C-alpha cells in the first residue's frame, strides 16, 4: 500500500465525518467537513481492508491511479481533467483506508436515467462527448478504468445541464503491459474479451461506453438475461438488436456509433478518439434531435 503518501494522524483530527452519500460493493462514501472557517466539504471513500483480503492489488491500483490525479505525488504535475474526480488526501488505520476526494453533488447517472427513462439524442451526445473525452485522456496516460457504468458516473451538481464526472477507480489499472488479464467489473457492462478471460486492454472501456450509449438512447440495456450463462453467450457473440419499437425514431448516425462501440472484434472496435471524431458526437447530427 502507498503508505508513504498517507497523511499522519487520524482523519478525525481534521474532518467531521458526516452522513452517508453513497455506497458500492467495496466501500461506503461519506460527506466530511473540515473544522476550519470557511468550512470545506469533501467526500471520503472508506474502504474496509477485510473486503480486500487476497485482493489487495485492487486497492493498490485504485490508489496508484488516483494519486496521479492528486498533489500527493509531489514529483510531477498531477494529471487533471474536468470530468475526473480529484483525490486530496489518504488516511489509513488498522482496519480502514480513507480516500478524501472532491465532493460532487449531482448524484449518479444511474438515478437520472431511472428518473428520465431515456435521453434525447442531443443530451446523450453531449454526455457521451464528455465521457469519451475523459476516457481518452485516461487512455493517453496509460490508465484503463475497467468499471465504467452509470453507478460510477456522477453529476457534478444537481443542475440539469451539469457536467458528468468519472469516479470509482477501484478496478482501474495502469496499462503498462497493455495486456491485463484479471477478471473484473460488472457482467452487464463487461466486454466480451473480459468475460472470455482473454487478455484485454483499453478497448474494454469503449465497450462499456457503448453499453451506456445504448441505454441512454432507449432506456434499457443491450445485453440482458436473468441467466448469467445466457448473458455471457449474448455478450461474447455481440448479440444485441435495435428493436424497432424503441429504435426506429433514433437516427442512423446514433445507431452507427453504437454499432462501432459494441463491436466484438477488438481490432475493429472504435477507439475513444474515433468516437470523438464521429459526426454524432462531434457534429450537429444529434443537436437538432431534442425529442428522442
Ligand atoms: P465502490 O468501489 O464501492 O463501488 P464508489 O467509488 O463507486 O465505490 O463509490 C460508491 C458510491 O458513492 C458511488 O456510486 C457514488 O454514489 C458515491 N460517490 C463516490 N464518490 C463520490 C464523490 N466524490 N462525491 C460524491 N459521491 C460519491
Ligand atoms: Mg462503484
């Protein structure tokens, strides 16, 4: 563990730990306030070490990646992107690790999709543009996120037109070997080459963004089966459809982009840069489509 960057003392010396603002499979996230005036508010991700017994590498990877976006790594100018949450401090005690992060207050993309049903093409395009831009930045710096899904994408503020932020680097990895073979992530969003346990790299993030793009446009996932073995087969073969009831009114341009993201062949799948250059993202194709 990167204990050399851990702040000395207890987190409670500096912060009041307040209400729970989120939780995931591996952690609880709470609001914290400094005991200064003016008060500063942050989010602290509290990770129980016991959840990582035998899997310490995941916590180490998360901290290694987050540290590159913080001033804790003093040698270099930190990485920084407007759509990626920043880490400020790390505390540790015997049972827990505390990651003090930038607080974002707009809630999970997941909840907005549930509330809205689906997004207009214009809104989906604007959202995906930010995500491809941020993930492209990660990839350019040798980082693969590996767990992009609507629970890990957070709106910066409650405003309807708030920017989106990428959080949860719990599965992220420095892509130094360019071949990563650990199985991880959530099945419904996982790329075929992940679940087939073959070596995989940054293209997995593009696949996940393809799943998210599909969901934003129609309100339901491209791959679904109550039976995991069937779901596995559907994903590895790339069996999904644009069901006419939901997709007929969606532009060909949008469907073309989704098809190039949900492409089983990693060599033919778009890169983030290709997605950014696609007319549905970069041009006006989606702008006028504010109904669906
Ligand atoms: P896990 O690795 O356990 O999934 P996450 O990092 O995804 O943990 O955090 C769990 C939840 O906490 C997120 O889905 C989100 O709702 C909330 N959360 C995480 N980071 C922040 C943050 N910086 N600001 C506000 N809420 C956050
Ligand atoms: Mg999460």
